[in-house]
C-alpha cells in the first residue's frame, strides 16, 4: 500500500500577504481584482473574512455589503509564485515524488520516506508545523493510500487540519457527503445526478456502473470508481533536471467551450513542435496547464512515444484537456510543454517510412512559414 499526502495551502494568496503585513492575520481581509476601483472578484479571503460569508469568486461589491470594513489587497502573483516555490522546496526535503496540482497544492508519495521521517502522520505534522513556523503559511493535509482519497481527506478539516481517509473508512466518512463534494465533479453533473435521485456519494457508489456509463460516457467510470475510493493513478513527478519546451497563452476572454480550448492548443502545440524540430529534439512527456479565472492552475501530463510531430503533441494535449475539462470553470490561460527531451533518434520500426514522410512534411511547412510568415499555412483544427 502506498502512503500519499495531499498538501493544500489554506487561503494561500491572503496568507502570503500576511507574511508581509502581520496585521492582516486578525482582521477580515481579502485579495481582490482591483481594490482601488472596487471592481473584479475576490481571489482569496482569510478565515476572519469567511466568518462574514465572504468567499472566492464573489464580487468586491458583494463582499463589501457583507462587511464594509473588509481590507482589500491588490494581487501580487509574482510574489505568490515565489512563496509557492519556497513551499515546494520544503516538500522536496521529504520525497522527490511530488506532483504539483496548482500553485498551492501538491500530492506527495512518501511510501519510501518512513525510515527517515516516520509515519505519514509524523511527516504531515512536521510539514504543517514547519510551514507555519518557518514561513507563516497554513496548510491542511490529507493522508491516504491513493491520490483521490488524500484529496478528499484534505478538504475535511480547514484550516490547519490533518485528516486520514482510507478505503475501509469510506462508507462511514465519504459516502454520507453530498454528491457535489466529490472531487472532479462539476456543478452541471452534480445537478444531473441529484435530479436522478443520487444525492450523496454513497448513492453514487451503489449505482449500476452500466447506468453511469450510459448517462455520462467514459466519465461514468470515473464517477463510479472515485465514489468507491478507487484510484490507481500514481503520483507523477516532473524531474527538475529534465529539459522542456513549452508555450502559454493568456486568453483574451475566459472560455468554457472545450472546442475553443482545442483551437488554442492547436496554435500552441504547433509553435512548440516547430521549436523542437528546429533544435533537433524530441520529447516523451506532454504537459498541459489550465489556469482558471480564480487563478488556480492545474498541470496534467502523459507519456507519448518520443516525437516532435505536431499531431502527436496536439493529440496528447487534447486527450489531457478532454480528461480534465470542467465546463463549470471558466479558463483564462492555457499552456502546453514537452519534456524529457532527447536528441532525435533514428529508430527503425514498422512505421518508420510513414513517420519519415510526416517529418519531411512538417519540416517543409516550417520552412514555408519561416520564409513567408506563420499565417501562410493554417491547420484544419485551427480554422
């Protein structure tokens, strides 16, 4: 059995601000879009502000109606990234197997860390105390045998909670929760399930899997497995020493349509692939970044056969989008990168001739774009 932790920083943006201004700790305060003009939304609120019902994504005007003396702080994302790096640096002292889920959240596989640091509970307690004492930052930590249950456990007690949730506990702890609390479920899906009489995670867990697949397609398997505490996905670390090549695009306006996201991804993957071909490199790990309008970012990756072909990178990126898209969450930034880069191999295989033709076609397109401009030729998935 694996030992998995999910470290979730509490009220991260405003707690970062509290490192610079200790007076914010004991007063209702929030990081907001543009406090000067009272426009935009609440990006993070501290626990003093939450006592008055002030929550993330609430407009500033709505928040001020609830508590007129709310302290508003302009966001400083460069500083939050710096704080995030410091947090992850501390986590790496306990294990190299870390999967960063967003700027303020990461899974850790500490299965092989017992001899050095003790039980998972010992490790979680040490991490929480050090983050609080050394950095002035709070976190909640979930402990389990897989990523999903660790994530669910981390949400049970906030702030400064440490919670265990194992498979033998799910009937008592997980199943009574409202179905909307299931990690990975969107508002629309939750409403569809509730309309069908599926009100709790336990109701979902006891559904016929064939019914769920008929109703939701392959997503039905996810719903059934997760509600039963089943998750075989490993913690996927990205080695710092690995080279990578990537592109990101902040969108002109937030999008919720995956078709629009795929058009953006087509442009990004084309740019990345051209760079790889120019550098005579190929990669085998494709990573997609999705940043929501709340500024929460997730990173998802998958292995592919070593390649620098646009279609291979694009297909992998689209698969990651499809598996992780949530139509309830507007997206403001998309990114893609290719890692584990190596010099181009001349491997002989059954489809070598076909790949060689594709590579020559890609290189010809690159040359034409370099000579006459990148808009000369556009791929069908962009149009």
